[in-house]
C-alpha cells in the first residue's frame, strides 16, 4: 500500500485559523470543496472522484463505492487535489469554516486511523483515505444526533480536522468512561469504543435542554472535544434572528414583555 505524501505545514491565527501546507514538487494535498483560502502560482488544482486515497487498483466500482460512502455523510462525490508542479517550495492554504481550532493529526502515530465528526475534515496529505465509519449499535444511529455515520481518516500521513470554540484533548485510561454531548465529540482514536447512553430522569430529558442522549466514550485512547459545535452556534443565531423582519428589541427594558403587549 502506497504511503501518503510527506507534507509540511504551519497553522496561523488564534480563533479564526487557517493552515498553510508546504509542498515539494509533485507532492499533493486533498481537501473538501470550498475550504481553499489561497494558493501560489506553482499549485495546480484537479477534481477527483472518490475518497482521495489515490489508490488506482480499486477500479471503477471501487471508486463508485468510495464516492457513494462519502455521499452518505452529506459530502460531495468529488474532492479536490492540489499539486505542486514547479521547482522549489510551493504553498496552499485552507481556512476553517467557523471560529475554532484546526487540529493536525499524524495518522502514522495513531495506528493508521482516526474517527471524526462527518463535517470535521478539512484537508490531508494525498494518500489518506476519507471514508465513513458505521457504528455497530443501532442506538447510535437512531438517537445519536451527530453520531452513527461518522468519518474515518485512514493512512499514514497528516490530516487536519476543524472544531468549534475551545478544543479539549483528553487521554482516557483503559476502561475510563467519558460522557459527552453528541455534538461536542470532534474525534477519537480507533482504540476508543463509542456508544449512545440515555439520559435518566424525565425532567432532565424534557426540560433540561441538553437532549435525551449522551455519547459515551470508553478508553483507552485520546478523545478531542469541542466547546461550540456548529449546530449549536447555528441554532442560537437562528433563534436570535428577527422574525418576519421585526426587531428583537435587544437591550430594551421591556424586551419580551413589549413584544407580548404588541
């Protein structure tokens, strides 16, 4: 099995980050459509069909199957490859889609595989396969919210994932259990087992605002958690948006009482 391209990188920024990839001649990086920020003149773009691993021996049916699996996660059938075609060092940069952090992951040091949220992948060295990870238990699929269909990044190269808000990395010991809001799970190593647990107590479930289920991650292995999932950010923005073109009267003493009187 061919090794992934060896790329160098530098991450810029604090809360609105982007990653700059440095490529030698004929080195390539793969990325989702829409994540490109800028590239130098020596970088050539190409759209490819499939999972981005670049394994030519799969044949047409293998490529169709890989692309179909990506479609299940809500991603495009296609990916974009950026290749350095001129002598010397050439650079291409990819920007995070919303405030948060970019996490570099060396798959060769993680057993060749990491599992992440379906919208967390940003870019990776060519040769890294971007597929889906089915959870064995039906509870994850029906009640997991962000769960059930997750992405898996496989290979021996560098991959970059993005998460919202503050990122917390936790090393779980063997048998150690961590309960996390399903949307706050960013990624975890393949040695970590993942399931969904029902939140006990009817009042908690109906009125607590935290939903009915938690993701339960059991060690050993590393887990990455985000403080601000995009789904949570989007729901708050939507809730605060004026309805029917009206004003929310933010800062008003009357506030909701004034709207009620209206």
